[in-house]
C-alpha cells in the first residue's frame, strides 16, 4: 500500500487525480491527419488553437449562418458494451448536419465534445476518426473539439459525445416551407437502420427478449449501422434547381412528429401528410423490434424512423426529376406520400395521416 506521506513529499499530480495530460496530447497527435483531411479552403488555421477562424464562402452574396447541436444518445451504450467505437462518430456528425441541411444550408464547420472518466487514447482515436470520416461525407471541416476527463463523474470505460455544426446558406435560397401546398409529393430517402434514436426502447427490448448480441452478429450490425448523411445528395438536388418546398430529418418522434415540422406554424392547421405505408417494406431490424417488443404500429412509427431517414416535399411537377437526381447520387428514394388539405379523405388502403395539429392516425393495417 502506498504511503500517503510519500505522495505529500513528492507532490500530487493531475494524473494522481485521474487526468492524464500526456494522453490528451497523444490523442491530438493521432487525430491530426484525419482532421486535416476535412479542411476547407475557408479555414485560416488548424487544430490546436483556442478557437477556429473561418471565412464565409466567397460565392455567397447574403450568407446566413445555420447552427445545430445533437448527440448520439444511449446507442453509445451498445457501442461501448460491444467494442464498436468506429461508427458512432459518423452518428454524431449525421445527427447535426442532417438537421442543418433541412434549411438548405451546406454544413461548414463541425466541433465535438468527448467526455470520459479516464482517456483511453485508442478508443478516443477510433471515435474521433469516425467523426472526421462523417465530416468528409458531409463536406464540412472538423474545426476543433474538446476532450474532457472527468474521473468520478463517468463510470470507467464510459464516454459521452456532443456535436455542434455551423452551416451557411444564401438567404434567398433558405428552405422554409412557405411554398408547401396540397398536391406536393413526399419523397423518402432510406435510412441505414435506427440511426441514433429510440435506443432506450431498443435496449429494453434486448433485455426483455434475452437476445445475446455476441451471437446475433447480424442484428448487432443492423442496430449499430452508422446514421446516413444526406448532405451530398440533397445539395445536388438543390443545385439542379428542383423545386424543394420543405425537408424533414426523421429523428426522435419518427414520421408523425417530424413531418409536421416542415410546415410553417401559420399553415400547419390547413395541411396534412398522407404517408403510404405500403410504399416500402419495413426493414428487418424494425420488424424484429416490433415482434420482440410487442410494439404497436403507431408506437413504432413515433419512436423509430422505420426505414425513412429523410423526407423531401417536392412540387409534383418536379417529383420524377427529383427521384432521378437522388438515385444518381446513390440514394434509395421513392414516393412515400403526398401533402393534402387537412381533413381530406384518401384512397390509400394503408395510410399514416399526419395532421399539422392533433394526433397521427393509421388507416388500415401495416403488413
């Protein structure tokens, strides 16, 4: 046993308290090449300063900054428990940049916050390399971040993540939803899985069902698939001049909660979305959750994206062109529904009705 008087004679260090400054420096050294690959020409300096200096892109006449922040949530617990740290960085970036994207903005800068009990440089390198990879996919720069060691606050081996994105858009090109009208077509972009939402329920279903993810490798892969980043495809669509009236990132609350957010408040009461549930097949991971958890369809739709990660509201005349552009950009896209006048009837056999106000309703049975 160490003699306390020996520590007093030699003097306590920060490492004695559980914080390793040298480990932090080693982490910065390791992640520098990955961060450098995300560098944009507008940046005036690299990692290591107190703040990041960046010019606004010169091609914009009246630039408007757009900001977003998010985390990964309890998906991290599954990643930590199964040593799957490489994809959660992309999750973090995606949750932020996809939110910024709905305004029509291009993501410009990204910053991360990584907090843990004691810094494991190997694990942190895997996580932050994934963040840099997500930034590359989104076309934004990893401008900086913060690594916090907090012994006694987090359990050993645990960590948490937060992300912060700054985007920029020409003021005249902001997508606000002002032009949304009955007859517009809703175009869905496929998700890669649950993305980063609903994992508290997922973990409850896993616990109740007794499934062993160490044996069920395919299920684990489906649950931890990194969140898809839609920036490149949607920016291509906007650059092509397609009449995009509104967009929705399908996150917590699923289709019923996120589709109404496309409508400006003053128009919400007059419009509704009719989503044809028969237009796509429920992916296996969600079908398993529904069955193993005994989850009813509306609860499933209100908790998970159910295979739809992003929705665009397109003028009917441009719908086919939009699908062509999106598929050329590598997205699986399809007509998922329409915008209708609130309270109007539908001929669809299986429909999720999402009014601007009130409760979502399912008509028919989802197979």
